[in-house]
C-alpha cells in the first residue's frame, strides 16, 4: 500500500503521476519507432491498422475502430490513404451498405512482414528482459482496460 504523503506539497511531484509516466513513455517509444515507420512509409496508426488486419482479415471499419481505440471518423480518412497507397481495399457490405469491410492487399501483407524485422530492435530498446517485456505489456493492457471500464461506467 502506498504511503500517505506527510505534506500537501509532496503530492504535486510530476514524477509521481502514473499518467505522466505513461504519457512520457509513449513519447519515448514513438521516438524509437519513428525511423522504423519512416522506412515503412506509414504513420503509427496506419501501421497498427495493418497489424490488426493481418490478425483478422477482413474486418469492418467499426470492428477496427473498436480494436484500435479510434473513432470511425478517424478511421475512414486513414483507410482511404492506406487504400491509395495500395495496402488495403474497402468494400461496402452487399446486405448492409452502412457497413464497410476492409482487407489487406498483397502489398499490405508484405508491409507487415517487413515490419516484423524491426520488432527485435524496438524490444531491445526498451531495456527489458525477455521475461519483463510481456509482463509489463500485459500489466499496461490491464491498466488500460480498467481505466476504460471505469470511464464507461461514469457516463
């Protein structure tokens, strides 16, 4: 159990804020990923979209949005750019025109495979052991899910 601060001024230290640690770690991680993404010629949201489609292909825009924690209004222009780049194809559902299915092209699959070459470098940059990395990843995902559940219940 965390100790209670003795004085009110002890509470306000930036380094003690979990949200700042996660935010600043995300910025640092983005710096490590930047050269990888530049070599691949995509943004981070585009890259994780490719990964999500590689795992389950095809998917609807709605399911991709939910999986990636992005609004559908954000997904649509990004998917149009990925389609123009030749990485995905979109098609309206024949039975429900409101639903759009997205799938990877051969070029999209090759991009995913090319990205796998960089995985080891990004894991190494973390400085975590092979045992620590997945453990921390699971703890962060659990934290994210808990925060999402709390925010859903408050609305």
